[in-house]
C-alpha cells in the first residue's frame, strides 16, 4: 500500500510485515514468512482518556475450502485447549494461563466436551511466552479457535450468543487459532517497543499453537 500514507502503528511494525491494508474498523497486517502466524488485525478505541489497542493474531490450520470430516474432528479436539491469561497476587503480580472460562458454559450444552489443560501447561512452561507476557502486560489475553470469536458485524445480530457458539462449534467454517489481546498504549518513548513486544508475543504463542495442533493432526 505504498500510495497510502502509513499510520504510525504500521510504521512501528514495518520491519516485521510484508504487507498491510486498511479494513473496516482497523488495519490488517501480514507478517513476513518466517513468523508463525498469518495475519494481525489491529484496531484502537478510547476508554475515557486512554487509547486501548485490540490485537488479533490469526494462525491458520485448515482454510474454508479444505474443510472436511477430519477437519471438523480436529476442530472439536482443539476447542478443548482454549485458554486465557490471568494474574495472581496484589503487589508482585504473577501471570499464568488457565482454561478458557467459556468452555465451562459450552460444556453445559455439550456434556461430551472435555476441557484439556495441555495448551495451558505448554504456555505456562514456555520461557519466551511468559517473558513477553511480563514485558507486554496485556489487560486481557485469550487463545481460542476462531469459532469462539464474535464477528464485528454479525449476520444475525439477534441470535442468542450461546446458540451462535454452539452452531459454530458443530459446523465450523475453518480451523484457525486466534490470539486476542488488548492493551492501553500511550505515546511515550516506549511506544514502538510496546508494539514490537505484542507482535513477538503473538508469534511466540503461535509457535506453541502450531506445535500442539500438529500433534493433534497426526
């Protein structure tokens, strides 16, 4: 997009991406080939006087056009691995991953669903992931399949969220991991470093996701 003026947030990451484009609600970035995820969506919003950035990193496993019976089986297995970041302590807060809380809601409707702690354990034991979590200190961080992500503009806005989730669970359109996090970032001397650390965190998590997903694909 050389004819379009680059926003500052794109300039912060230009050494890490091969291309980008403006999309409704934000920007879509395409990481260079040696990274472990395929896309990074960035948007920002203001909460009072703070500018909060939302980052969604996508790690594609099976695209829409290749979905079949085996892919849907893989999707059901990977769903059970979803997790989220939490913090313990008050003064010296310690980050740790735990199972995705929405899985408990889903399990009430799908008794056969098992909540699997393998991804939680792998992320908690990853030195690179935890170091970047501490550097980045996101306000929220979730690692789930794309079927758990609410679209920005739902096709059926009045559909009950649980019913929509069950529908996407039973009939997924793709198998893709989404690492979503949000963080307030102020324009200080560390502005660029904050974006780079988020990018590196998404990539480090995606590396773990690929490793585990390949084990389930065998």
